[in-house]
C-alpha cells in the first residue's frame, strides 16, 4: 500500500443544489473520464484542517477506506487497496476552478483500489466522512 500526501486547496461558489467537483480523473489523450463530486451542503461540512505534527485528522485513513469500500460495494469486491492519498484540485482544470471561490484548505482522501483491470477504481472521501459521487464526463 502506498500513501501520498498533497494539499487540497478547494473552493466553492455553487448555488444550493449544485455539485462541487472535488477531483477529476482523465486518462492521457482521452476526452472523457470520471468526476468525483459532493453536494454544496456536504462540502460546507468539511472543516479546514492542516496536517501538522500532533494534529489528528478529522477522519482516519482506515475510516476513509471503509467508507470507500461501502460506496463502491459490488464494483470492487475482488479489488485490493492500492493507495490512499490526500489531493488538491488540479489548478489546470479551469472549469473546476472557475466555478468556485477560494474558501481555504480542505483535505480529502483519494482511495484507490486495483483489480483485474489495469486502471484503478477510485473513490474520494471528504474529511467529514462523505463519499463523493462518481459521474462519467466527456469534453
């Protein structure tokens, strides 16, 4: 199992009822992929937190893995945990950044599972314990 740590500077300005995209995965040279998003209300429940010595995360990595497994039930039964990461919004994703004003640093777990397919199956879990919904997109 590999663990990586990245800051996740996120933002928010979606009207009530809209989704906030936390992470977008897109294979190289392909104009489609998967967006991971949460409701605005769920996003606002994520408190600001910085990973510093002596500062416990609001949600442990073990809890995030458990939440991700539940959210992906039926899709990852034969998969094994590949990695747990804390990620930041890709600032080159102009569509993501433009819809959201800066609200401070928020951290999210990106939990990756690997199975028979070469590409991992991922789930984004907020520090408040919400698994982001997954949606296919095409440019």
